[in-house]
C-alpha cells in the first residue's frame, strides 16, 4: 500500500529543491516513515538543522522545525530539549555542517548523551556551495578545492560519535531505503544521544567530479560497499576491505542521560535553598 | 482467477527524471518516457514497493488493494 507522506509534508512545499537523484529526499522519506510508525505528535516533535542542502529538510516537514545557523543545529536543539525535555528532538544535516563547522557541537552533544537523535546525511562534500571538500571527503577524491585529489584522510562519523560518547550509533545508505526508517525509529526510541549516519549521494557536485557517470552509478556504489554488521561477522578482513558496515553499530543503555541528570541538579539546587 | 493488478501512479509534476525507479525495479516494470518515468509492463509488477521507497521526489505511488 502506498505510504501517505502528505500528512507529514507542509502543504504546497513539493517539489523540493534537491537535484535529480539527490539522496536527501530518500532520507527525508525515511524520517517521515519513522515518525509515523512511532506515532509521534507533531506538536511534540522538533526537527532542527543547520545550513546546507541536507539542512533544508526541516522546511518540508509539518511539525515543529528550526532551520538555524551553519553547524549549530546541536546547540539550538539542546536548547529546545533542555526547555522541553518531553519533546522528541531530531537533528538533521550534512557532513559539512556536522563535522566541519559544527564538529565541536557534534562531539559535545555526544559527550553529554542528551536524549536527541541526529541524522547526518554524508554525501562526502559541501553540496550546497558547489562542492568544496569536507572532513568526510575520502583521500584522493576530487572537490572544487582539491582539484588534484584530497590529501586529507576522511572522518569515520560513526567511530567519531562512538568515541565522543554517543550511546546509539547506526549507519545506513540512501540506496537501502527500506532500512532508513527502521534505523531512525530505533534511534528515536533510544534514551540518549543517537546518531544515524546515512551514506548519501551528491551527483551534482561530487559525482560529476569523481567520474561517476550517473546517479545510478552512485547508487550502485552504495549498494556494493554496504555490508550489514551481521554479515560482516562471517567475513574475513580481506573480504571487508573497502566495505562499510551498516545497521546498528553501537548501543549502550547504561550511561546517564543528560536531561535526567540535569533534573537532579535542579532538585539539589532547590533543596539547598 | 484473474490476478488483480496494482496501481502505479507517477506524479509528473514531482518527477525529476533521475532513473532510480526504472533502474532498480526487479521486474523491469518501468521505463523512462521522455523526461519522466512511466509504466511499461504493469503485469510484471510484484508490488515490492522498491520504486516508491527509493524515489527521492515523492513522485511514484504503488497501491495494491
Ligand atoms: C558561517 C557559514 N559559513 C559558511 C557557509 C557556507 N555554506 C553553506 S552550506 C555549506 C556546506 C554544506 O555542506 P553539507 O553540510 O555537507 O550539506 P550538503 O549541501 O552537502 O547537503 C557551507 C560551507 C555558511 N552558510 N555559513
Ligand atoms: S547540490 Fe548535491 S547535495 Fe545539494 S541538492 Fe544537489 S545533489 Fe543534493
Ligand atoms: S513495486 Fe516493485 S515490481 Fe512494481 S514497479 Fe515498483 S519496483 Fe517494480
Ligand atoms: S525515482 Fe522518482 S523522480 Fe526518479 S525517475 Fe522515478 S519517479 Fe521520477
Ligand atoms: Mg555534504
């Protein structure tokens, strides 16, 4: 049965601004299905972003939304969550927004383990501004600012999140559309800071420069590199060369959650009066 | 008994002609017709929903009562 996306899309907002074949639309649909499956109430759900093509997402969603400053989604979202801990707060954005200018906000949101979900659309590039390299651009790949190949190693967003203290970390791809909503729903249900990285495509500024002939070639790459964590357990290091693990990569239910800890601080302060 | 066919709706004002639905349909049901995706062989459709799930543009709906 066709899924009814219309009830979560602001009237008159489609078609969206994303280029033909840009995976951001696939991720947005996954998020909508997740919110719908969990029966989230629009007035109790905030979708918060920074700046970039990916960060345009909240403009389309019919719930509480904030489109903020570049790299600052985590800061604004933290404000929302602290003022209204009962709200479901979902951050969305790109690899540039989240790991370059917003890298600091990202790691500290992880460290605090504040009960929010961060969906990061990693297309390995600054799409919106014409294809400058991001901290996620793979070594050797081309961007407008690395025409002879990127000398930097790229971040592994999932490992970064785990290292910084996030308590739920998952990865999917824009090709594996059916999995996106499941990962996001599980992340939203997790009590703590959850990160869902979706490997994405930007045919316009990344694909073109890196010799992908079409959107289809980019989608096929996502299909080929992804290995579900369960399947990877049975594979050798050699077989896993060049592959990327997908699914739930990390989960820890034991770490204190920030808004709950902060409520205790308030109690202590009031008792001390 | 006659097989009840699903309904595939392509919303042309949303379709950006990316080819994703056509390329990854396991049953070769769809084709590009000019700029837009179009149904070529409805009989073969197994309602797997892959095209609807992957369309980045909310442009394809598969209904199966
Ligand atoms: C303070 C500030 N610096 C730089 C910019 C320019 N800028 C806009 S979007 C962007 C990068 C976005 O990349 P990413 O987050 O990966 O999103 P994508 O467009 O790839 O989806 C940059 C550098 C800005 N808007 N504000
Ligand atoms: S420039 Fe890239 S990231 Fe931005 S909408 Fe186009 S394909 Fe998507
Ligand atoms: S539902 Fe499946 S079989 Fe039918 S057109 Fe879509 S992708 Fe093809
Ligand atoms: S996937 Fe969607 S936008 Fe792309 S060609 Fe098919 S219907 Fe059109
Ligand atoms: Mg990007």
